[in-house]
C-alpha cells in the first residue's frame, strides 16, 4: 500500500521483490494506491512498472477516496489469490533469500505470523545496514517499541537461528496464511488511517491460538522516514483513536 510515495522508491521496492523472489513462488504483487496526490503516481506508475521483469504479475488497486493504510491493506488482501499473504511497506528492499524462511514457518504452522528482521535503510543515502536481533514490545501508552532478545535465549550459536516468539510486531512487514488472516478477522476496519493496528492484530493472534514469530533468517531493509505522509484524515489523531 502507498500514499504519496516517491515514485523511484516505490519502483525500487517492487523491483527488489521481483529480483529476489523465486518466480515459482511469486504469485502476484498487489499495489494499493490510497488516493495519492502525486501526479507521477497517476501518470507514470504503469509505464515504469512495464519496464520491470514479470510486470504482468503486478496489479494496481486505486482507492477512490482516502481510506488509510489499515483498510487499504484489507482491500489488497481480499483481492489476493495466493495461499500466503506477505505485507510490505512501499519503501523497502528485500534481502537475499528473504521469503523462503517466512514461507517455511507458515507452511508448518498456519496460525503463525512470520516477521522478518527489519534492517535499516538510511533515508538520506539509502545505505543498507543490519539490525540486531530484537523482538516487539509496547509501553503502557500502547506505543510500539523494540526489545532485545534476552541473552538467556542465546546461549549457543544455533540459538541465533530462531524463530523467536514476540509479544507484538512492528506491522509493516510480515507473512500470514491467507485463510488464517481472514479467520482472524483481518484488520479492524473501524480503525482509521494508521497506528496501533500492529498491536491489535498481535494481541488478537495470541488470544486466538496463533503466534507472532521473529524469523532471523529473513531480512528486509526499511527506510525509516523523517516524516510520515499519512498524517491524519479529518480532526482525529488516528494513533490515539485507534489505541483507545
């Protein structure tokens, strides 16, 4: 899903998925445009996509009004035909052999949400650097935070392979069985724009017999932007509203 994403960054994200995903695994790439304002996302996106390998696997859904990230993701998931859904942000770069560990976990455990290690891409230089082993947490204000994996769980080299149970996930990057995502209730469609949906679906998975698991053998780089283009829709602060 994207809203006013930089065109070159969006194409870079798509191309990394195409180049580093085995063609027999990649069923489709679904882009959901959440009513972007940028003209190049309306006029040039299709032509840029047609320059990519396997562009015929890419389909675009364009919202006719601002829906926000949460509902946009559900619309994309409902149009998907593959057995597994992989949710990705629009400013990422998948690493080598990124998808196989996620699919391996899900194929053996249909109720597991498989989360890669999220590496760092510098917003100014696009230099890629590795992140340490971390899991997801939260504070009492329901703000997501990163917590280190306890050293008691990392006594031997083999321990670093994982997978690790995680209370929550960041939410931007994860894999899930398509049927389980539907059975779980998808995202809460009454949430607005962005914020807290990652905690809500993490809590729901744990309460409904599922799990959230960090998969260290899978790595995806992510640009942590200096500002979020989503902002708010209307007068509400969506993060506070969704958290409540």
